[in-house]
C-alpha cells in the first residue's frame, strides 16, 4: 500500500512540475485533439509519438512532417495536434515540450451484428496491449457487467437483440470510456404449429418472420416429411425482390402469391386428402448459406356421413369439392330439384291441356 501511494504521488508531482500528463481515449475512426499547454503559439512546436517525430511547426508557421505513420493524418492548429480517423496503431505516448498524452484507440464490434436466431455471435472490445485496466460487457437491462473483452453470445434469441455496451475501466476501477454495439436478430421463423381442415377443403400453410429480414434471402421452400408427391414452389431472388418460382409446381394441388415477399411465405393446398396430413417444413436460406426452418402439422378430418372407399383405402371427397364457394353436392341437389320441379310443371300443363281438349270434344258430341 505504501509503495503504490508513493508511486501515485511521484507521478502526480512529475506531471505538476514538468507539464501535463493525460490519458486520452478515442474510438477508432474518430478525431482526437491534444493540447501542448507549455508551448508558445508563435514559437516552434514539435509533436512526437513514442519519440518519433509526427509534425513540427516553425516560428514562421512552416510545417515539417516526420517519419511517423500518423504524420499524413495530423495537423497543428496553434498548439493543438489534431489527428483524423485514428487507428489502433496510433495508440502511444505523444509529447510536446513537457506535455505528455497517452492515447488509447479503442473499438468494439459484434461479429456478426446481423445474427440468425439460434446461432452465435462474438462480441469484441479491442484496447491497446499496454492497457492495464479492466473491460466488461453489459446490456441495457443487465445489472451486472461480465468481465471479458471477448465474449461469445450463444444461440441468440430476440432477448439478446439491442444495445450491448463495452465498459473500459482504469486500474482504480473508474470507467474512462464506453462503446456501444447493436445486435440485430433475424427470426425466428414461425408457423401456426398446427392446421386442421376437412377432406376436400383447402388448407393454408402459414410461414412468417417477426419482421422483414435485414439479411438477404436467397432461397427457401416447403416440403412434406411424409411424401414427395407434392411439388412446392421455391423462393427465387431477383435483385432485391424475393418471389415464389412456379416452375415445376403441382398447380392442381398448390396455390401461392405471385407478389414480392418480405416476411410472409404462405402456400395453400387445394382439395386436401387424407394422405396430405402430416408434418410440413418451411425453410429460408440466407446470404452466406445459413438457414432457418420451422415445422407445421396438418390434420385432415373426415366429414360426418362421408362414405369410405374400401377398395382404395381412402375417402370419396368429390361431392365436397367447393365450387364458387359452395360444395358440389349442394349444386347437384339444387340442379336435381330444378329438374324435378320443371318436370312437374310440364306434366301439370300437359294434363291441363288434355283435360281441356276432352271437354271440348264432349261439347261437340252433345251438339
């Protein structure tokens, strides 16, 4: 304890007697300004990085660039050194006269920052190697800070989306800088889970994302786990537009939208049969080859009174086929009723005419 206090006092005394000592933290890509408090604005000024000349200015205002890698991005304004678009290699000790500035160029990023649901991402907070403080990560809702400059977030969900903050603290535990990183989660891919319909009726199979994907969708499709008899459309990307490709599709069995798609990827089965029941899988493929998928179970119910076809092992659903929104058997019943009604009207008219003729003949005979 005695030694650490003495070192702090010695350092403090050195800075007071010789000039200013300052630790400067800047995010990579930004600008930094460091003042030479002990210099005369009208006199000679010389800035160095780790004892290598960066930039010098004469009394007449003429500049002389040194051999330091940072020289081309540096300029002197009065006594202030300005460096644009700082990089990690710009970190180090900058001196001017008796002033001393230790620059720490820091950065933070998520790799990737656009993350598919249930996959991993890496959080990295980069500081110079000679930094002796601590680094930790937190979210806006977390009360604790995880002590690690590199952290893997496994199997991300929507709960992991949003702002993550890297806290940079000095040896005394004081926060000296912080960096924010945003994670965007794509997915999950959702379905209705279970769809129930009757034989002969259509069945819509829903598949959707919570929001339009910020990752380019390059493909996708529907499949039936139990059979390959149905040919579903495949997703096709043209420029920025994603649409269903109708090539080779079972048009008599599947319908779908021909409009551009961004979050809904539904298809509809026509005239569902008993053997159409089972598990269906909706999948999306994204740029880079990664994918999301979701399952849906289709249940097909028999109608009450529907006769079974014992020879084929299936059900005759033709009579329940929808025609203009009304089942076929209703149309047939109406048609038969109309035929019977017309027949009765014709018979009634014929009988009426026959009776009338017989009356006329009876009158002629009596005369």
